[in-house]
C-alpha cells in the first residue's frame, strides 16, 4: 500500500509539473505574439496601437487598442491577423460601438413572437448561403475577403430582422484535438458575430457558440464528411428562443 501511495504521489507530481510547464510555454508564446504584432504594426507606421492577448484563459485572439481613423484600424486588424499563430483580432470596444443604433439603418422591430417573420428571415439567410461558404484561413479565425462580402449581404438581410435573435454556431470536423477544435470553433463564431456587429447588427441580438466536432452533420472521416462538418450555422429565432431550420455555410479547415 505504501509503495502504491508513492506511485500515485509521483504521478500527481508529474501531472502538476506538466501543467505548469505547459502554462509557462503558452505564456511565452502569447508574449511573443504580442511583441511580434506590435513590431509589425510599428513597421507600417501603426505604432500608436497596443496589442494584448487574454491570459485567463490563454487566447490567440488579439485585442487592439489605440486612437486612429477607421481605415487605419482595419489595416491594423489585417496586419495582426496575418501573423502566424494569431487566430483572430478585434478592436477594443468594437462590439459596444457596434451596438449603437441611430435608427437609420435598422428596420423597426418586428413582432418577435411571429413565426412567419422568423421563417422569412431564416429563408433570406438560407438563400444567401445556398451556393457559397464562409471560409477561414487554415488554423485561424481570419475571415477571407470573399467571406467578408458574404457577411455584407448577410448583414443587409438581417437588418430586416430586427427584434429576432441570431445564433451563430461554429463547428469543425473531428480531426485533431477535440479541445483545440472547440476553441477554434468558438473563435470563428466570435469573429462572425463581430463582423455582423461591425456591419450594424446589434450585438444584443447575436449569440456566438463554438461546438467543435461535437455536433457533426455528416458521418465518417473522409474529405467529403469533413467538408460538411466544418461549417458556420445561423439560426434565426424569436425573442423567446424558438428557432427555425439552420442555414449552413461550410467553413474552411
């Protein structure tokens, strides 16, 4: 029994040391991303921008802060998201700023309990995504230029759905580590939500959730199944949470 107790103690100590080493390594990696991002920004004359990543929990999604014109802010986002290892980037307070509603570009609120309005809005989203997909850079939450054009159309359609809830869901295939897949799917869903907010959709109407590979749409592990399972889904619902059939946009690996 004493020998067994020593073994268990040794195993526990090994696990603790491994976790501690992983955190230290991750902290150094995140710090390196911050330094590289600020160096890249300074090289392009955007040195008034600070870059930070969350430490609790560790995140590869950057938050930028600084005082500059909107066009320079967009340029800064592009510079940071292009850095290898960065999964995404957003401007500090951009969601809060995006929720401002001056009453000019958002349609009057519809009856949030009307199923016909929910169906109409869902069908509008479905139609936009029938033959196109929202794609991301491999291993990243960076949205491609073509996908940004799709977001433009989605935002335009969703402005006619004021008062209805919009659930953005991220899904991956089952390749790789399940925990990493879940984090990536969440970052991608967050990026799509931020993109809609930037285009005038109130953040209070949008939720973003990453499910990783937990909710596959196709069975099997071949390329065809993986392509179907890598996707962003939009579910339009009434204010009380009732939703219609989802719109599917397979996302890039």
